[in-house]
């Protein structure tokens, strides 16, 4: 009996036993219920349209393909295994082939639910050349948590351990290219305790070596990127050797450099500390480096944008020592390439002195535009001025040797021999050897030395006229200084036939004693602490010219009692004299638009606009109190004083209806002291 294809029936066809047996009975005999006779049997195809039964196997057996038919076996030989789901094993899985490859289009997960050591165990046990390799062919990700190969433990540790007593017993190698890196990273570990740090490289009996054979910058890189207080510590608990080449901690590069670098913007970003005792030292040593070229010296301390600080907390002489001890040609150079300030190199001692103790001499160099210069600053309480000693553009070097003792008295000067030996000598007069900038009629002043005179272009005297000319404001001051004489300075304009000051001579008919003239406009004569006095001696004051127009201002609380116009001795004095009978301040205010003065006296230019009809004006010289009088008026309206202070008065302008109104002409005058 075999499987027959389902029959196509025709109308009126007679169903026979043979047809039913072939197409119904025999086909049912090929179905699973007919074939499977025992629990655990498996149905498979032994040929086309030919189902067959594989009897159940014994416990522990697995099914495998054998001669195009499935079969049970206790220890199958599997050359390859492809799974679309998970592979679960309650016991062990042994791979006896020489090569085992686990391939998947998705992820491969090895999971053990056993809470025991070696829950997942990858083991090679074939011989001394065996290896265990975890390899990602095409994965390029180096992102943390998604790297192409990642060893991860959520709650416990990850251990790489070898019990072999061999060189390179544990080897972490990156062989992908010149930019390949190996990263050992701890995301959340915060411990920095010795023996329990978040990342530790520990060798109980031997050494720990970080070594790179690549000829690259940063071939070995120890980086801490966790935060501003992160540190990297290289620590040796028990090593006591300080022998070169066998020190307890060594940073060694056979042919390249050793770099300690920090990009953190912090104090002590890189700290070399010796904390072992009073004789502890830190040695930076280069056995064979011979270059002294800037930027490639055999030993360099370099900071690109910040400072390099060398600091010692030892309270002893020689706490910081820079020593060159190689030979007679050696030098120690402190060099600032680009610093242009006066302090580009600064030696500072906060509490003590600075000693330069050379065996020969100290050199202060210059450059193409500036000669060497030493500046000695004054006391910082007084300012930042200095006294400088500077070399001129000499053609031959020379030496000045200071005297061996202080001067023998006051008014001594230094004198020099032709060998530059200085000594003290009593000061004496010397002939004038130079008259600088000499021009006819110019007065002279003392020059830069005691033997020089300099003509002044702004001081002229032609035998009759004295002229002081200057483009800016000119000041001519007469000061009388005396602690015992109460008589002040005197500007005396008089006629004297014998040329003697104080000897007055009567004027001839038509003569003028002189003119005190303010050109350009009427000036102001300020009189402080004194009164104007006119002499009445006819012989002295007769026939004095024409009237003089001058403003006279008396400072202080005491007012002048003279009238505004004074006539006497043939002279008329008119002007503005401040006293009790004259307004101390007055003005005309324009309120329309921006409030401003038309004309004024003793008033500040600024006016405060307080609203319609309100103006607050300020006095240049304030009143002594608020009990002063103010007279005010305007056209076609009324004005009042709204408020007053010693330095200001507020004026109120209104129309005849009593409504505030700005006016084009508001006049006021203030009287008082």
C-alpha cells in the first residue's frame, strides 16, 4: 500500500471497492495515526510522499542525521549546528572536533542559572599551545556598553586569571591598526581605597608592566576622566629601593619620552610628592639626553597655557634648588618666549630677600630696541613708581666701581676717574657748558645738569614787555608762605623813577600808572579772604586813565559793603559785587520744550522739569540757609515759589485762572547769604 493522489470524480461514475481501497483506505494508512504506534515515536519522510516511523530513543539520547534519515545516538558527532532558537542543556556539552564554530544571524547568549563558581566556563584543554579566543570580525563599535567585544558583570566582578608561570600569562592585545586602543573602564565604582580601588592591577609576587611597542604618541595612556577631583595614583607600599633602574616605582622609556600630562584646569593638576620622611627626595634624571635646545631639552617642564610651579613646604635653606653640575660650560636658563610685560619673569619673596650670588658678575641683557634696565620700585603703600638704572648706547664697555664708604657729609656728589672708579666729593659750582634751544628774547631755566641752561619758548622778555604764551590755560600764581608774617602776597603796579619797588613817584599830567586789562570780554576778579582797597593819596592816584569794567567776587560769608560803582582817584570801577544789597543769583527760564536758561548768574545749567509750569533750578554757590528771599514774575500769568533748599528752588508758573502753564519767560532773583 502506498500513497495515491486524490481522485478526480466524474458525474455518474460508479464507486467501486478498488477505487475506495486505493484512494481512501491506503491513503489513511500513510497518515501519522497509522504510522505512529508507540508514545515517543517520530514521523519523518523516508521518500517522496512516503511517511516513516522513527521509534523513540532511550533517555539521554539525541537525534542526529545519519544516511539521509534521522537516528538516535548517545554521543553524536556534530560537524555543524544551526539553531533558530535557544539551545538548552541540563548537563554538559562536549565539542570533540578540532574547531568549533558557533554562528548566528542574531546574538549568541551563554546563560547559566547556577549560583556557583564557574557558572559559565570556557575552557581549552588540548595542549600547551591552546587558546581561548573571543573575536568580533566586523563589529566596529567602541561605545561603552555596546563595544564589539564586552565582558560584563552586573553585580559581581570580572576576572582575567592565569595560573601559568609564564611571560604574558594574561595578554590584552589590540592588533587592529595604528589607532586601536584598549580601555579598562569602571562606570560606577567609587572606591579609591588601596587594595579595593574601582580598577586595580595587582601582582602578589611579581611585577605589573604596562608596555607598548608601538612608536606612537600616547602609546600608553593612563586617563582619569571622572570629574574635577579625580586622581591617578601609582603607589608602592613596601618597595624601598631608590637605585636608578631598580627604584620601587619607575617610569622608563628606552628610546622615547615619558610624559606626565593633565588637561584639567586645577591647582596641582600634576603633583609629584615624596612623603616618606625628612630625607625623601624626588629625582628627575636623564642619563643620556644631551640636547639643550628650547622645546627639546633632555628634561622639560612645559605648560602650554598655564604656569609651571615648583613649590617646597620645607622650612630650610635650599628648599628649592636648581643645580647644574656637569662642567664649566653649563648654564641654567629661565626663559619667557612671548611674555612682553615688565614682569614676564618674576622672582618674588613674600617675607624674605632674593640673593644673587655669582662667582663673577650678573648680566642684565637688552634687545634690538631696548637697552638693559634695572627698575627698583617704591614702597607699595605709596604707589608703583620706580627708579631705573639703564645703559645707554655705549660704544665701549666700561665699569663703574662704587665708593668703599658713605659720604663724609651733606651735599657730596659722586665723581669718577677715567677708569670708572667713583668717589665722594664736596659739591662745588661749575661753569655753564651748554645753553640749549637758545632763541632771542627767551628766558632760561636750569637744564638737565648743573652745567646746562635751557631757553623757554613760552617765556619772552624784550626789555619792555614780559610775555607768557601757551596754547592751553595759563596760570600765574603769587604765593606768600610764612608762619609768622600775616601780610599776604602783593601785586604792585606803580611808577618809580628810580626803579625801586615800593618807592612811588607822582604821576605827571596825562600819565597812566598802568592798566589791568581783561581782553576778549569782561573778566572776573576773584578776591578770597581780603577786601579791595583803593588808595586816596592824590600824589599817587591822580590822573588815572579811563574807567575799568571788571567783575569783583568776594568769597566767604562776609559780604563787601562797597557799592556796585566806585569812583575815586580819577578811576571808575563798575561791575558785579556780591553783597547783601545785590541778588546772589538770578535768571530767566524758558519752560516751553526742554527747560533751559536764557540768561543767569550763579546758576547751574541743568534744570529739572517737574511737570507743567514747574521748574527746579540749582545754585552754583549755595545759600547758607533756606531763609533767603526769591522774587519771581512772568508774562500773562503769576509765579510762586513752590519749595526751596539751600542749593535749589522750585518755581511754579500758572495762568491767571490758576492752572499750571509753561511760559517762555519766567524771571527770578534770589537774595540772601
